[in-house]
């Protein structure tokens, strides 16, 4: 959020206070000509993340935005459960492009996925529907039975309504069709790590 400090009706200070009191956690940047140390300290105490001096220089704005964006991208772990090594690499690359700060762990089947979730915190699961040893539906049911509450997205070449309903009934939060659409996957990652 970019807020000018001197605005009619409601200034940036008041607006930032209200936004923070309502639980907004995203970065807020102040635009102001008042950049004496005590003023900047006040802005930071209110809940601003950075202050940009007016008149705004392109270099300073770019530098502040880059800093804020790099430091606000959420970290966490994504589990890719897929038996095909080419699809594993493709999904891993797509997740890391969507958010480079994420750790991606790969499991070859549902049984391995259960072990991974037992051993480390996982924030998001992409689960292939059909795999040897233990398929995605059974693994999803078992993860939910073990009280895993993170989002699970089933990935399948079967896009008919019956397969989607099976996924949801097993406890999945959604269904992605193969080949996985990059924008859909990006949206899932963004939502999971806001």
C-alpha cells in the first residue's frame, strides 16, 4: 500500500493506523516531504514499513519497492507428490518461479508424502491423483485423518466433474488439470503464502 501522508479528508497517518488496527499485514509505504528522523520514526511506529521522500525519485521508489517485495515474500514448504520425474521437475520449477523463497520437497507417491508431512512442516501440497503404492485420493484422506489442515490441490489428467468431486470428497481444496496451467498454479501459491 502506497500512502501519501498529506491528503484531504483523511491523512496517511490516520489511514495507516486504521488499516493496521483492522489486521492488514501487507507493507505500507509513506510518501512525504517530512523526513526528519523523529518524523520517520513516528511513521515506522504507526506501522509504515518504509518512507519515500517527496519529490519522489524513480530510483528511490524502485529501491524501496524492491526491498519491501523481497522481504515480504512468505517463506514455507511446498510438497509435490508425483511419480513422474519430468512432472516433478516441471512442478518444482513452476513453484519456485511463483515464489523463489519457498522450499520444494518431492515425494514419489502418497506413502512418501505421509512420511514427509510427519517429518517436517508443509504449507501446501500438490498431489497427483494416480500413483503407484498409494494414490492421491487415499493419501489426501490419510493426511486429513492425521489432521493436516494445509491446502491440498489434486493434479490429474481427468478433468470431468466426477474426478473433481472425488478430490473434494477426499479432502482436497481444489483440482488442477494436467498439463498444469502456470497462472492457476501461481494463483494457488500466492493465495497459500499471502
